[in-house]
C-alpha cells in the first residue's frame, strides 16, 4: 500500500462518465475488504477535484470523458497530487491511447473486460507503485516494439535499466537522470516490450544475459 493507505485499506475513487459502468465497477469492488471506495465522478474535472479533496491512494479513471478527458485528468492529478496513483480503465486499446496515458503519468492501463480478481490485483499493485498492464495491452506493445533484428536498447533505456539494477525506484531514477517519472515509465515499458518481459527484475536479468547491460559496478 502507499503511505496514504490506512485502516480502511486502499482508498480509491472511480471516475467514468457512464453511470452504469461506474456502478458496475463499484459493485465489483464493494465486497473487497482491502479496498475502500471513497468517491465517484463522471468526468475528468471531477476526478481531479476528488483527488484534491479526498487524497485517495488510487484513482481508477476512464479514458474518454466529457469536460476533461482521462489523459488530461491523469496529467493534472500526477502533477498536483503525486501521492495518488492513476489507473486507467477503458475500452480503448490503440497504441496512441496507451502511450498518451502512460506518458501523462498513469501507472497502469486496464481494459473493461478485466475480471474482478484482475482488477483487485491491479489496484493493489498500483497502490504499491507498480506498473500494471492488461495482457492485451502488453501484447500490443510487444508486437509493435519487438524487432526482428537483435534487440538494441537506446542509451537512455540502458541508463534507466542500470538504475533499476541499482535498486532505484522510478522516482529515484527520475532524479538521477533528471527526467520525469512518467518518462521513466515510458522507457521501462519500451524495454519490457523489446526484451519480452513483464517486470523490472526480469528486464535486468535478460539484459545482462544478452550483454545489453554491463556487469560493472
């Protein structure tokens, strides 16, 4: 859990302009003792206001909404309230939508066919600061970014991966390299796709095995 998670478990808000969908998500999570739904909203502006007022651990936000869309709401939330993790829950899985959301600062990207157990696990992971991708989203990234020729990491991707090997968090990597946390996440997602892995530890292991990351300390 994040530092803000208390006795009521992981505090979340659910924001979706479709009332029926929003009610369905709330109903799915209502029986989960580790999760406490502290607010609901119907547009991106409401999401930002709810985060400012309630300081939830995780904001579960739809992508396409009126007043302020999910990407813009994510960017504002991350900039103003970095203690809240934004988890996108949407029906859209295009490459452009995924990258825009991640670059805006979303810690995860889920699709609305996600099961209850997957959603609960994703919220728990997001609350710990771990990147979460729906399997289909991960597959799209892998299919687009994987190269038929030997994998090559950019200099910046190597810098980020070396920092991961040093045990640094995304925030700490950003400070070391003087880049935004959202940029760190984007580099990591690209590394994951190129190496066909799903987590930081395996990324480092595979990079070392392939000689993409030196072992010097």
